[in-house]
C-alpha cells in the first residue's frame, strides 16, 4: 500500500501512534514510544517513496525488543539497573533501517529476559490482548502483545529458550527463531553462550520472511536477495513430517488436551496437503537440558547482570539466579560448547528420515498476571518449565524453529504448534507455514483489546 501510494508513511505511522495512545495503557507493550524520531523517519521514508525507491520495509513501523540497542535510547533489559543510552544501533537495527523501516519504539521484557512472562518491578506487567488477566508470554512479550493488538505491524524479538515462540503462540502470531547467527546479535554476540537468536514476530508468514531477508547475515550457502520471501510464496513440495509430543525435559510435564489435539489436527491437515506424516520422536538425551542448556542459561543471566550499570538494583530473584550462574566458569562454558556437537547430532538424527518435526507449542495456556510474585528463583523456574517444555532444546542445537497459530483453548486464548527444521532450513519452515496459513488462515483474528 505504501509502494502503491494508497498510504503515506507519515499517515501510517500516525495510525499506529493513535492506537498506542488509546490502547497501550491497558497492555503496557511499550517501554518507550519514539514518536518524534519516528515521525522524522517516516517523513524521510515518504520522500524516498515519492522518489520511486522500493525497499522491502520502506516506511513500515517496527517495534524493537528492549534487549536490543537503538542509538540514543537506553537498553534496559527490563531492569532499573541499566546503563546509559546506547551510542549506536545494534546491527539488526541498522539492517532494518537500511531496509527502510521506521523504528516505532522499544517493547517491554521481564528482567534480564529470564522468564516466559513479561513482568518486572521496574516496568510493570505487560498483558495479553486476548485476556488482560493473562501474560502474553515472554521474554518477547511486549513485542508479541504489540503486534497482536495492532500496535505495530511487525516486531523484533529474541529467543534464548523460546522467547519468540512462546509469546507468539499465546498471542496468536507467527514467530521464527532462525538458525543461530542468521540474524546478528552484535554488539552482544554469542549471547547466553550460543543459545540466543534474534527474529521476527509477525501476523503473517510473508511479513516474517521479509524481516529475515532484511536482517539475515549468515547463510550456509549464499542465496539470492529475497530468498526467504520467495520461500514463503512457493509450494513446499512433498515433505516428510514427524509428529512428536514427547517432552524434551526430564521433568514431569502435563500437556493440555487441546494442545495435543492441535498436533493431531496439524498432522491430519498436512496429510491432506500431500505430505508424508509419521509419528516419531527425536532422541532427546535425558540430561541435555539440565547439564548443557541450564548452565548456559544461568551463566548468560549472570553475564547480563554483570554488564548492567547498577547490578545492585536487580530484583532479589534475579540476583539469586545470577549468583547461581556465576558458579559456572569460563572453562565450563567452553566444555559445554564442545559437548554441544555430540548432543546436537543425537537430537538431529531424526532429520536423517524427516524434513520437519511438529510438536505442541506450549504445554498449557499462559499464566495469570502476578502468578509468580514473591516467589523464589527455583520455585519460579520449576513452575514456568511446566508450561513451556518444547522450546529450549532447539536453542541448544541452534537450528530454526517456528511457532504457527492454530486454534483457541477453552478460555479463548490462542494455541499453536511448533515446526522444527533441519539446520539452516528456514526456507522449508516458511514454505510449509505459508501453506498451513493458506489452508487455515489466522491473520484475520483480532483480540478483544485491539
């Protein structure tokens, strides 16, 4: 619409700023809205559109998660102990600007991105637009709630243990954790010791693909410009697909009936679409999450705490987790990274026989706002792990995984399924997800707070 002149970039921006002004007091998606600079950027974008320039995101407002640097703004990590304002954009923001994006604001996160809900003492609770008593998930909860409620057309998230996919599922969005290092983490390279990845939260598969085309920096084989958007618009061909509901973690987890039904229904649809669908489980090493993922996660929290300007201002629970993470030495981190290849090879062996694995999205619906207030670190970790057991293992292996909207639970909250692809196989996931989207559309759904 921008390219065709049906909308102007300033006019589009004002639509979003107006919606934020009307609705964000209920949701608290944004930590800060960059109204003045966004208006300047939209005016420049319009001049470029008028001059005939055509860039993938020219004039499109995009929200940025508040663990990513935007020049002139503080990066809070959800904490009151943050450093002064960043002096330059992170690489992913530079690439979004180069594609023509207008930076709309920075979205809320839980402190140090630790949990799959978005609440902090410093910045309050972000609420799910489908039900204001529930969390949108986390840690990219502000980004997910903003896109779901129509307070941004597209948003940047990060994912160190499901932090894109978890809120995408609970907010009814499409979200992608790309291949490790596909999208730059600079200046925070190797965040959480290789677990973390940047990626999009979007209403449609094609929007997410455009984001990846604009931001991708690493490819196993250098592909043509627009390769991900092209993938999202072509037939995936006949794929071999495994349905798996096996829980990757050693902890006992109860999976909701509706979440299991979503996987069954997805399998039936995929068979109807011509794919070869079987039941098969990845070979998850029983100890992988506890002995490899968890130490890297905790040490990542400790590193982030040390990098703050005022770590003494952290919440008590955060300090306790950071203290636990500090017990894992640099030498231990090196050993875990060296052990990763063997663990990944075992888990990825299922892809010798299939192209994609389909799992439940989350095990249950989102928790209520405030459910973990005044709880200790260990209790909180065990409690949240019961809801979101299917994501972390794929951060350990580093391969791409996507959250696909499916249906609603008995409380009217979105549920979804997870698609996992081979290493570097985002294109396969995008093609398959777009085929599902065409057969079972979701973008028309609007939450009550929108």
